[in-house]
């Protein structure tokens, strides 16, 4: 196991920029995930919605409209208002050591993996923890 392709998750849950924050929140809760890649109609990764970004925008909505209108405002607000568009991507051929350094130095919670401009996977620190766990069990 040497490249991102060996460790990345490929069974992806994605949303579109026009999908609502309410849909993203529901998906995060149902699937117990914290990061959702946002793709366009051609499958290109145009951003990421993380749990942190969702919460930041949710607090903004509450401060502007109060808790009574929160649910309605989440349904009316497209993900594009809250997502991070300035994202770093990896290629499947990226060395795992380099990917690990990105996580350590930048404290990323998730990195999209793209090939030919198309989203093909994601990599998270949890994937490295799972790898470490597997390796520890093999040496025990």
C-alpha cells in the first residue's frame, strides 16, 4: 500500500451546489459522515461541505433569523453558500507519505481525490487510522 488509490474511499456520497443545506445535514446524520464532496454535472469536484462549514453557516442563519425559522432557512439555502470552494485535491497516484504530510501540516479533515478532473474518491485522517490499526494487528 503506497498510493492514495490504495487507501481512498470510493463509495462516495456527493451533492450538487444547488442542493439545500437541509439535505446535506440529513445526509451527514444518516450516513454518519462529516465531509461531503460537491460535484457538478460532469462529476468534477467543485467544493467540499464539511460539518464545520455547515455548523458555521447554521450559526449564521440562527443569528439572522432565529431558531424558529432555522429549518425553513436550511431548506431554502443552497450548499454553494456554505461550501468551501478553495480545495486541494490529490490524484490516486499521490504517494501516501505525501498525503499524510498534507493532513499533518494543514489539518485537513478530508481531501478529494480526482483523476482527469473527475472525483474518484476521498481520503480522510480516519483512513490512516484504519491503516495503522490494520498494521498493528498484523504485527501482533
